[in-house]
């Protein structure tokens, strides 16, 4: 009888302690405040550092009134150019927050944009592309632009998301990638939504590739698990977020900015603004 009472007491204690332990482990991981994540990449060709801001997977989520939190964080980094890596719009949330962000950067930085999959999913893709022209955003769709800066010149290339095939575009992902494959230019940067096509980017010979789409794997265990699940990579994605190298190509994958648009909350995977310093 006494032994049973001791066992019952242990169970009661665990029932009180376990929720507190879980709360201590989980609650900090749900912190969805914006972070700035910085990377440095050596180019061997620039005479001065160049700072690129990579903004991906905004999904029209709210970052303060008029997107002030995100805009202030961006301005504090003083980038030389802003690269929008797709899913800046959402297929469910309205475009108000996206438009506020685009208006906030319009005319203040060179801004380059490529589509993500969500831009195509709600049937109003043409209207979203018209929005870009209103805010002086350069869309890269199988095209390139030379960015001239005090430190030197960069060739910035971009391709549409593979979902562009669903809209009947003449040139899809493969055709666009072939069109921007480096042909002896100087340092080349590719902006593309999808990190899982890393092998294609390295085969093409780009120096630097900037991507999003994976949302950081949504759930992380720092030091143990870099991501639980990512679109088009499945469980335990290899390219969830961070820096990856293969041959002479470096790829940086942003964990993106999606918050309220996701069905499952992020865990130890805070939204991030990525700053890449090329030296």
C-alpha cells in the first residue's frame, strides 16, 4: 500500500513538472521577432565591400504599421541593393503589407525581384506583376542586370519559379536558367526561389546563388536539426537555411519572413532578413 502511494505521488509530481518543462523548452522557440542574419562571401574581384539584402517569403505578413519594423531593419543595414527572392506576395493574404513594403523601398535602392510559387497560386498573377512596375522594382525573368558600384561590377541574374509553367509562359525555369548561364562575365549572382535546384546552379557556374522557399524547415533544434520539413524537399531537408558550397558556387538560403501566413508556427526558426557582404 505504501509503495503504491509513493508511485502515485511520483506520477502527480511529473504531471505538475512536465508541463512546466515543456513550456520552458517550447515557448522561447516560438519567438517570431525579426532577426538580421549576416553572411560574408569573398569574391576575389571587388575592391570594396558590397552589401546585398536578401528578402524572401514575406507572404504579405505584417511587420508593424506600414511594415516599419522590416523597413527600419533594412535601412539600418544600408545595403547597396535589395534582392527579393520570391513569395513576397501571398496567395491567401491580401497584398496590403507587401505593397507597403515595396512602397517603402521604392526609389531608395536598386531592387531586383524574382517570382516564387505563391505568386502564381491564386490566379491574379498579372496584377501582382503590375504592382512591381508601380514601385520601380526590376523583375528578372530569365534576364540579367549589371550592377555598377564603387567596389566593382556584379551581374545579377534571375529566373522565375518553376510554377510559371502553370500560367502558360513561353519560357519556363529551364529555358530561363539557360538564358542567364554565365558566359565569361565577372562575378555573377543568381536570384532564384528554389534551393533544391542547387545542382543546376552549380552546373551553370554561378558564383553566388540566393534562395528562399524552405522557410528554414519550419521546426529546428539548434545544433541538432536544421529543419524538420521544407516544401519540395520533404522531411529533414538538406537545404533548409544557411550557407552551402559546391565546387566554386556558394548558395545562401534565407529562412524567410513568413509568420502568420503559415499553418504551423515556427519553432526555433525566427524570421530573418539576410545581409550578404561581398568582399
